[in-house]
């Protein structure tokens, strides 16, 4: 479904980021947490932050991005 959104090597990083985001979301939505689920959620939160930074650092120089006029006005 999301395969091939970006050229390699960026796509592999993006796929990992999407998977980790889905896993984090699943744990965050739990209605009842135990000590182990909270520990895992904390670990996932740290890992997700690191992956987001890695994605930012590896893609920011590879792609030209800009704000849309609507975003600039806001």
C-alpha cells in the first residue's frame, strides 16, 4: 500500500517509520495498561523520536520542500 513512495534508500527508512508509528499508536490506544505495556510504550516513544530525526536528517537535503500559499498565510 505504501511501497515505493520514495526512492531508495529513503523508502526503507519511511517504511520503518510508518511501521513504528502504527505500533506506537496501537499501544497508545490500549484502554488498560500494565507495567510492561507502559515500559514498551516508553521504549517505542523514544525509538519513534529517533526514527523521525533520522528520516528528517536523511531526507532534508535530498528533497526540495516549500510551504503552500495557504500554509504561509496561516
